[in-house]
C-alpha cells in the first residue's frame, strides 16, 4: 500500500513539474507609452541559466530598452515602458 501511494505521489509530482515548464513568457511586438507605440521588438531569447525571457526593443531614434520576464510572465527587470506581465506561450520554451 505504501509503494502504491508513493508511486502515485511521484507521478503527480513529475506531471506538475512538466506542466510548470510548458508555458513561457512571450515578448509583445510593441511597447506603448501613454497609448502611443514607442518601441518595436528587435529580438528576444531565453536565458539558459535561469529560463527568463529577454525582450530587446528599440525606438525610431535608436534608443533601446530591455524587458526581462520570469517563466510565470512576471517582469523581473526593465524600465517603466515594460508591462508588468507578459503574454504567455503555451507551446513551451
């Protein structure tokens, strides 16, 4: 009986962990300031050391900004133009 309970618990833990890594933060194509599109997405990548999504943006004048999101979509680093939450991609990182 103990082995069956342990097996079920191990399986549920594995499935919960697998589900936790299936969604990633996704960069917005543009960033708006006061309702006006200011920055365009230049490129994005996922950091291998922590799994964070980094979004690089630039405006027409060449000014740049970076938004960095955790796997749950919460902003971890960036300026005031970065949304506090990113869109989520359900297809994996």
